[in-house]
C-alpha cells in the first residue's frame, strides 16, 4: 500500500477578504475531490487572505500511479484556475 501526499502552497491575488478566499477555494476543492477521487483539504494559512496551503492525498498499490494522479491534480489547477498561482509543491510517498 502506498499513500501519496501532495502539499500545494497557493497565492490568491484576487482574494480581498477571508470570505472571498473561502469562495475561491470551496469550489476548487470540491471539483478536484470529485474529478480525481482524492481527499483534499486546506491545512494551513487559514487566516491569510491571499495564501492557502492544500493537502491532496491518495491511496494506491502503485507509487507511480499515485504520483501521476497527484501530478494531474497540480496540472488541473494550473490549467483551469488562472486566478490561482502555485507557489510551491511537495510530493511524498509513504
């Protein structure tokens, strides 16, 4: 069993309040969870308007598949969310 975890640090330049930030993240988190069948949550920077730290997790029996899936999530954010900038990505296989 392999657990793949990807932490994604985001910069949200269009967020002007915490309420606005939640609105941006809520739809994105829901769509990623549905489309890729992964667990995803905001795990840091809750009180910073223009910053968010997301964790995306998947479980598989193949580490290459888990790494590929997490890479596709990052690519999806880059392609479909031009209002969000990815600052840092860290992928771990456990």
